[in-house]
C-alpha cells in the first residue's frame, strides 16, 4: 500500500471565498469545486507529509497546516496586499526555516515557511 496524497479538509462556511484567498496568495489552482467543497492543487512536485505537534515551535500555537514556499517575501507581500497581517514573524527559526503565521479569511492559522 502506498499513500498517494494527504489532503487537509478544513471546515469553513464559505469554501469559494477561502479557496480564492489561497489561489491569490499562493497561485494554487482549483482542481474541484462542488459548491460545498473546493479543492486546490499546486503544480509540479507534490509531496505527502503529515505532522503531529504539541506546539507550533518557539512557543507558538499549532497551525492548522504549514505551506512551504520558495519565496517567503513574495508570499508575505501578497498576504499584506490581501489584508492578511502576520500574527507571528516573519522570523528565522533555530531549526533552519524562515516563516510567518497568518489567519485566512475564516480565522484558520497557517504557517508559511521557506527553508533557509
């Protein structure tokens, strides 16, 4: 048996609005929109990973999910243009990532990170 992918399913009351935020912020694409669920995908290399945490590191809360990007400053600029203010960071962590936390339009805490 091989796991092909893991999909985070977040309960939200406006799936298309939240999907639009992530599409604009990260350049993701809509793979499926059934009204009650909107699924986004990336392009290129896909990885399967799941983490279980008692904290988010550096004393922060555990984010609902983490998104690794190749240009943290570009995503930060897009987030600010969308009116999303970081609630933590940006900061370079002792374990070698630069990251920030923000809340999406329905309050979900996400960790945007880039390996240094």
